[in-house]
C-alpha cells in the first residue's frame, strides 16, 4: 500500500472563533428564542443533559468529537454549580452546529468535487434549536435531521462494528514476495485466520477449538476470497502482494472511509426510484426498483461499468437521462482529435476508413461528409470540420448511448470491448461511463415510454439500419457519485480512492477542526492503490 503526502486541496481557515457562524445566527435570532432554553428551576434541563450525552458520542454519527470539544468542556464546567448563561450559549452553539452537520454535512460539496443541482430541503436551524430544547427525545429529533437512505443507516451500524476491531494488522511476509495458495505452509496462518474472524470474513472456530495451525488451508483461502471480494480485488483466494497490502490498511482508515462516505450522503437529496446511481470507485451502476412496480421481487440491479482514467476523471454530478440513442454516431471530442487522433490521421491515409470514421460539416439533416484529402484534414485541424465515427459494432459508443444534459459532455454508453469488464480495475475511459449491460439499462429507462421496449425489441433496435433516438416519457434522475464504502446486504465493501477524493475531503474536514489537524491529515492519509489500465485499440470516451 502506498502512503504519501497529500496535495494541499483546501485553504486552512484563519484562526479565530470556530463557532462564529453559529454565534452570529444565535445573535440575530434572540427574539425568536425563549429567554432560557436549557435551564429549568436553577438546574440544567433534561434536554440539556440528553444533548450533552449526544455530544459525548458524536463519533457514532461519523462526526468529529474534536469539533465539539471546546463547547463540551464549557458546558461541563458550567453545569455544577449551574452557570446558566454559559450553559445557555454553549448548548445553543453546539446544537446549531450539530443540526448543520447532520442535515447538510460539514464540508462544501463543490469544494470536495461534488457538483449537485439537488440537495435536501433546507432546515430552519433556529426553529430546530427550539424544538430540540423542548423535545422529550433529543436523539429522535436529531435522527429526523439525518438522511433517510437505508445505505446511510447501514453505514452507521458498520461504523460502530468497525470501532470494535483492533486497529493494526501486519501480514507476515513470504519468501521473495511470492504468493500463498491453498495447501501451502504459512507460519502466520493462525494470525491471519483470527484477523479474518474479526472482520467477519471467516467463521469463528467452534467452541473449544482454537484458531491455530501453520497451513494455508482451503477454509482460510475461502475467507481470503471473501475479503478480496469486499475490497475490490480478484477473489481468487491467493494471498498475494495486493491482498497483503489491503489487509495491512489500518482499521482506523477503514473507519475514516465510512465517516467520509456518511458525510457525502448528507449532501444528497432523498433519492427515490426510478433513478440510476453510478458509484465511480466501485465501477458499478445501480438501478433502483420503482416502488410502484407490481413485481414484489423487484430489487436493486447492479451493472458493472468502466469510468474515466485518473488523468481524465469521470466528474461527480447529478442530471437526468432524457433519451436513448440506438446505433449512435460517436462525435469525437475536440480534445481527443487534437491530442490523439489528428497525428495518426496525418501519418496514416487509411486510418479513417479502417476505423469507420469520417470528417463532416453541419448537423442534423444538413450534415455533409467531406472528401478525404489534405484540404479536409486542414479543415479538421482548424476546427471548421469535425470528426465522427459511423454507427456499427466497432463504434466506440457501441450500439446504445444514454443522453443526459451536463456541462462536461459526459454520457453513458455501451462499448464494443466487452472483455474490459473482466478487469479488476476499470478506470479506462476518457470520462464517459461504459455500461456492461446496456440492454438491461435501456429496458429500465424505457419502461414507461410508449411502444414495445422489451429486451427483444431493444436488441432488434440495435440491429436497425439507421440511427434513431427515443425520448423517455419522463427523464430518469442519474447520480454519478463517489463513495469508497458501500454496504451490500450483510457485507461492507471497500474500494480504492482512485481519484483521491477521500484525501481531498479529509483535508476539507480537518480545516473544520484546526490547522494542526489539517496538516496532519495531509501527511498521514493513506494513498490507496488504483487507477487506469492499459491503452485501448482506439481513443474512446
């Protein structure tokens, strides 16, 4: 596992009052709040004591106890004997910050790389503050501020579970850095088995039987395969270098991955079906079942995808899929023309014909294919003409394209290179998202669109003679997201931070606490292995 210094991704706040925003809000709202929120008859109210208990365990929410530590100290020092004025201010500041953290998150999504056009409905923090101060159950009132997503709730449960696991485990080396396979002798087999038991990948031994032995047996190989599958590795059951690296990642960083993922869920609206979600570091697309679907067995469907290379990252944003294009042309982006294809076209006169490409002017019914020759290449070089690839089985977009408006000119599409979906790491494209089962995705999207859009009809459309577009009866929201932890049933799945977004968010959150914490985050946050694969036969989106 690679550990390296983090880039400076955020400007550390100037020193000063860390609760200045909450203090200003409280000052503005004095007239809307009762004289005393947190004291009753000379004593701290039950709600004040409940809130203090919550502040002591903000880590359960994936929040930072360091953020609230100054206020907690003030509250505790002013409780007995009661200094009502100090308790009143510190409690109110803490409550306002907690309301913000749980409902909106701590960091700015845009600064963290998330371009979201939809967020959760805003909450009136002063009204919520008053509600907290009179609530018979402060915890329940706070819970109502959190995302309603089942994924968010499951992440919180796994956060609690991972906090019980010992932090550091160092797999014993093997001679010459080789791999260990089922049946091999391995002196650290017992320690490895105990670690996999702690992680839930190996069943605990039967009563009275100790987890010992110096052989890498079949049961241990099966447990390692489960660990590999949960961590985005090839589940071959072989203890090789990448698996040992993943085992050596401190549990404290896995906990941090969960906390960072919880933070990102707080930025999102309550996503309702029908909707498409792409999780970039997982290389996976999800279609959410429509609650109105008459089929009681309808479930979330998972479709493997390919995303952008590290140097041509798939952006994180939300939009809506509006149309499905069958047998699309690939309109080659200008950047790819200039940086990659134009030199090859100039060197090789047969390049265009061999790759089903043509240079054109105009658009729609007025498009005109230009004759091959130096003048046409000069027009392409100057930008007065453009390059496109004709529809067909070799087209870089495959036979189906999914259109979603966005400033990045990113879309989802099929691909002629199905073999690439067998790769462990699938950051291979120029930023667009290649879908392994475009027929299934098209059937999901066109479900309510007039016409016969069964799987057979969709496959027939890909074999038609002409390019044609079908507009969806209603656009389907699509969320291209970035989470290095996903809870899948009874398993927690962890993925490499392929674009460095976890490290970027780590620094942003650290600035909420202190400059010292931010500097520590920049130097100590692990750099996960991951990234792009090899070159393709042709530059593709």
